[in-house]
């Protein structure tokens, strides 16, 4: 009797294998042969699921981002404003092993994106989603009276995105210098600059800032 293959499950196994290969090496190590071996299948099986290597790589990137968004949605489900923004910013830093693997994967794609329009489009789409989420939470926090009224939303959003990228890369490259504790402290310090009259640690999901 022929074996019944769950194609969606097999695709996920392949994408998880790509993630492991890239996260524990370099994106150049992710050859068809290496990925097939990691996924426990043949190169022919990979060709059945993906047209070419770029489609395979972009699918793995989208799959990783989908998992990150699901985790963040769960964390932010009961939070608003400043509390939600704080959680989102910290979740985008490599402060534990899971997020360190995600960061290694993300950074590995940057150089490849410069030579692949397909991967660059995915990176830009995902970055736009994060931009919109940070800006939306900044506006919500401002509307709730949790941060200063004069905060320029676009400028603040760009600063936080730059901090996420910069702190993440430095945490990977120079972990002895930029520890996880320091990365968290620097991010929260920038957020604290927007708050008036109290500490962000004292702000609940929808509490206004004391005047």
C-alpha cells in the first residue's frame, strides 16, 4: 500500500530544516544538498515543493515570520499602549535562545536580499508590518496619555526599528560586549525617554501617565 504523504507537513519540515541550516551556519551553507540531508529527503523531493532555491528560501523566511507574529499576537493579546509596545520591542531582540536563532536567520537573509528581488520584496513586506505595528502602538500610547504629546510617531518608529536591527546585530557579533541584559536596558531606556512623570515599569496596559 503506497505511503500517504502529508504535503503541508512535509513543507514545514523542509522549512524548519532550512532554518536550522542557516541559523547554525551561514546562508551560503544552505545548498540544496545540505537542506535535503537536514530534512531527511532527496533533492528531487525539494524540487517537488519549490520551483527554485529562491522560492525555497523566501518560503522559509515567511514561515519564520509567521511563527514570530503568532507568538507576538499571543503576548500582546491583553495589552495596550505602552505595555504592548514594550513587549513588542523586547520580543524583537535576541534575548533568549529561540529569538537568537530567529535573529541569526533574519540577518543571514540581508546580504542575499541585495541580490534577489524576490527575497528583498519579502523583507520589505515584513518590515512594513513591523513598522505599522510599532507606529500604531506609539499612537495608542500617546492617545492614552502614556507618552509625551510632542512625540513624532514616524521619527520614533524609525528609531526603534534602527535599535532593533542594531542591537540585534551587535548582540550576535559581540555578545561579550553587548549582553542580553544590556540590550534590554538600552531598548527600555529609549522607550523611557518618551514617558513623562513615571517609569515604564509602573505603567499598566491602559494607565495614563500621572501629571
